[in-house]
DNA sequence: CGCATACTTGAGCCGAATCAATTGGCGTGG
DNA sequence: CCACGCCAATTGATTCGGCTCAAGTATGCG
C-alpha cells in the first residue's frame, strides 16, 4: 500500500513526482511502539519529527504525579513535532495510546522540502494552521463549555477527524480511549467523564462500548456541543494565486 | 525609529539587506484603531495578515451574546493571522484592546519571503512554534490549574512576554487589561478573577492598580503557578545546521 | 458634578471534584 | 474451562471551588 502521508497530501494538492519522492523520504524509517510506551519524553533532546503511520498517540504534559494535561491525539497521517520544530528539546511527552507504528525523520528533511517545493512549504503551513484551529476549539471547550458539552464536542471532533480519511459507517467509529485520557483532555475528572458519557447515552445522543462510539443523532449532538463544522475543513493551500 | 518587526527578527537571526527589505515591506501600511474596535471580525473574508506595531489587541470568539473565549493577546511585534493563513475567512475576532496601530499586509508577501529567504521561512516556523507553546501552556491553565494559579500564571506569562523586548523595571509593567478579559482568557467569571487578584495582592505576591502590575515576589509566584520559564524562550532557527 | 464603567464585596447555590465501594470485562494460568 | 486478578467503568455520598445574583464603591470622563 502507498504511503498514508502521500495520500493525505493528495487530498490537499497535486503532487509532482519529485514532491512525492520528497514526502516518501519522510516515511522511510518505521518504528513500532506498544500501547502505553513513551515514544519521546518531555525534555528529551531530539532532532526528529514524527509521522503516525498506524495507531493512536497523544501529546501530554504531566506534573506532580497525578495531574496531567493531554493536548491532542495524533492519528494516522498526522505529524508530531511540527509545532515544536524550533525547540531543541521536546516540551511535552509523546505517548503511544494503542500499539502504533510511527516514522521518525530528521528536521533537516523538512528544510530540504521547504527549499525544493514552495507548494509543499505552503502545505505545511496549512497543516500547522489546522492544528492551531483544533487547539483553539479545545480552548473554547476548556474555558466555556460544561462537562456534557465538552464530551459531546470531543466526540464530534474525533468523529470528524477520523472520517476525513477513513470510512464513516453510520456514525460508528473506533474510539479506543480510556475515560481518564478524555478527562485529562477536557480538564475533568474521569468520574465525571463517565457520568457525562452515560448521560449522552441515556438521552440517545450516542451509543458506545469499550472501544467504539456510535453517533445516534448527529444534529442534536452538534447543537448541544455548539460544534463548528468548518474548523476542521480541508485547509486551502492556494492563497498565492 | 526603525521597524519593530525588523528589530524583533534581529533578536533571532542576522538579517541581510535583502531580508530586511522584505520584512519592511510587511509594515508599509499602518492603520490605527481605537480601543474596543474590531479590527477584523469573525467570518470576514480577508487576504491580510497583520503585524502589531503599537498597542494591545486580542483574538477572541463570542457565542451566545455573553460567553466569550479569549485565546491570546497580541502585543507589539506579534503577528496576527499567521496561524489562520490557510483559511479563506478568519475564524475568530481580532479586536483592539487599547488604541493600536497595526500593519496589514497581503498573504502573498509571505510567499515571496518564503521563496526568497530560507532563513526567514524558518523564522516564521519558529514564530508559529512559539505561538503554539503559548497555547499549550494556556491549555494547562484552563484544564488543570485552579483560579489562583491561573491568574498567577497569566501575570507571569505577560510579564515575560513584555520584558522580552521591553524594559522590566523592578517587575512592574503596564497591564491595561480589564478583569472581564482575563476571565474570558482563563475560563473564569470576572468576579472570581477579582477575588483571585486580590488574594495575590493580600498575600504579597503582586501589587497592582488599574493599569499596572508589579510582581513583588517572583520566585514565590513562579512556584505557585508552576510556571515553566522555558516555554517562552527565544526559539531556535538554526535547526538546519 | 453626574453618569458610566469598572472594580469590590457578600450570600447562596450548583457543577464537578473527591472519596469510597462495587461491578464488569478480559487475559492469564492452573 | 474455570478461577483469579487486574484494570477500567460505574455508582453513591459528600465536599468544595467557583458561579450567579445583588449591592455597593471607586475611578475616569464629558
């Protein structure tokens, strides 16, 4: 099978052969990690950027042995480290949530890409742009939504992010995330996450079991969460035209 | 006086004459806004990126006539719109907090810069990188700090951001921000922000009046807020070497 | 001097945290 | 194939931080 990354870029732009080759180079090396392993710890010096080729990972910060903030999940086709590209040491932990396969590559490869392809350079700005939009929406959740809305919004966010490139079978999708992790993403306690998810289930917004979620009434969920359907849309890379 | 932007870039890198000219072009046009004016409303189509040449502004999102999220303040020398570069419409409001002077310039100017100077291109990645670090720290505040810690952290953040390029006179600095705005940055009510600030004052962490804050015991404040002194440090742009 | 816009303070309430069990699922080994 | 043990999910009781509502006080400005 072709590279997930190349496929993803093809959603944004047309790729020349040279450009495809440049991208393929980012995924030459593949490394596997087991669920729960820290791929790259906070403070660890690293010259590498990563691509997720299979599985789920997350970026987090732990203080005080017990309080953790989870900034984002990184899925198949996402980059990790782009936003920290100018820091010598990684500021946060990068952890395998499921068993994963990731592709580390040196930052220098990016410089080469930037140099050789204006179009790819712009696409990377787009990608960072989208990452920032996700963070902004998370800030809204954390600051101004209650627990039920937070959980609802998160579910919609990942439903959308998954279905962007995968299959969306009747709103049902894989969601192998422990409630503790959701709690640390949303600034809640795991217990309250549980209560909120059960309330969503009880009121027929969603249904779920240990590893799958099904959205039963998407529109009502969107209303509840005040979900902005645009913020995850495919970024535009042709602002030069 | 020279351009603030050029001066700021000089903190990061050496600039050739050509590069300086490219940057100066971004600040050719200057526009003034009065305190409270919306410089560029959410949803408004815009081809422009902005530079702040004087004053304070903020980026925010308002829903429901009463719930607002303020993502960040943008000060002298900051960019606005970089992170939204690939969206046709601005996703959020950009508002003048004090009387300000801003410099709008078309996105196309950036493409030219990226094309002509690898070094400047990398510097822009660095700038975005730092912006992201600020957002991550805000996520920690919103998710896992209590009101007192949130306020303490915010004060330290802006103290640091101001002193990076300005003068830091005995920890006292201008802080013309209404408590409502702090509340909407931290996900609190204005009333609770008030109580928290007064508690910080009562316990001699800080002193303040309507427009200035003075940090009385920086180390104690840093401990309270669990402030990471590194996250705002000058990003590195030489990751290619 | 008077109005408007913050800032301040108090009382009561509520959403979410914490503490404390209990249940259920699943992998492992006997 | 079942029993054990672990870990996540669930449920209940209680507490508490921060919100809301409601007044009152500065501060600045025309």
